[in-house]
C-alpha cells in the first residue's frame, strides 16, 4: 500500500521523468555526442578569436557587441539568426533601460 502511494507521489512530483532518463541506451549518448561534437572542435578557436579581438573604445558597448557577433557569424561560430536576436535584445535593453 505504501509503495503504491509513494509511486503516486513520485509521479505527481515528476521524479519519474528523472528515473526514466537514467535508463538510456548508448545510442542516445552517441547521438548527443555527435550533435555536440562541432561545438567541442570550435571551442578553442572561439576563445582564441575572443581573446585576440580588440575592443574598440570609439564604439558603444552595443556596437562592440554587434561587431563581435558579426565577426563570429563570419567565422561560422554562430548563425545569422543569433545576430538578429542580439540586435532585438539590445533594442529591448535600450527601450526598457535595463
């Protein structure tokens, strides 16, 4: 009886999702690795680019960030949508003065 009530509460509290994720097959881990592998390969190159990129004191923080994102896009670190998302986010920051 107490086991049934315990399982009911574990389901209710979404702990069962955690236990279901523990029992994955090696194919899931391999698919995860394959999807993230390009990120591992690009990480050291990205840190080199970020360290070597000079900060332009004549530009605002907003313009420096946009320039950095465009540079990362041109080197295929991020996608075009990421640049557009940054511009929209910066507009909201400016409008709401965060």
